[in-house]
C-alpha cells in the first residue's frame, strides 16, 4: 500500500505533508481510513478494539 501525501498531526489536528508536525514536532498519520477488504483476517479484532468503551 502506498503512503498518502496528506498527513494529519495526532495531537493538534493540523494537516501537513511531512512525517512530523511542524508546530509541535509530534508524529503524523494518514487521515484516510484503511481500505476495506472482505478477506481481511484481522478486521474483527480491529473493530472490537474501536468498540471498547475505554478506547
């Protein structure tokens, strides 16, 4: 899977093109969701983690 050019900061929510936020220097991530696949072996575990109330 190729990396997206657009990235978002995990802490402040700013959009950038760099792997680190230019404001607070924290790590950025891609703002796009993971592509859906019916053959996804780990999807049920990922959804269970998101559904937990403490997450």
